[in-house]
C-alpha cells in the first residue's frame, strides 16, 4: 500500500472508532475496557515481533515507538479498569454493612 492509502485507512479508523466509543453507555464502559485491554495485548505482541524483525532503522524506530505506546495504553487501561472496579466494590461494602455511611459521605447517619 502506498502512503496515501495508509493515511486514508488511518483517518477512517479514527472516525469510526470515535463514533463507536462515543455511543457506549457508562454501564458498559468497564467490560469494554477489559476487552480493549486484551486487544492492546495482542497489539503489543505484534509490535514486539515487528521490532524484532526490523532491518531498516526507520522501521525499528516506529516499531519501538509502537511498543512504548501500546505498553502505556495497556497499563493505563488496566489501571482505569481496576479503579472502576474498586469504586463498585467500595459501594457494595458500605451498603452491605447496614450501618452509618460515614465512610462514603463523611457524615453520621443511615442515609
């Protein structure tokens, strides 16, 4: 593929990705992030393979940049997913105690 075709595919992928992600409800965000983390793991493996087989310095530089960006995206996705799961877990624990919600609100009382 020539450079113009690659640029066209990239621009179309950005627009389609933006439209798909913007339509996701907040309820489905955590499961979607988990699926995206799996995809980013596959991308990371592919970037490592390309970096290992690169003969041209330009290809090696781009592949190493892809490894760094894929790693940052993968780790960031896991951090965000973990924080969201802790938010849901903390809410369940406070409600399950049945006592005052001082931990959640900072005030005494049952509501």
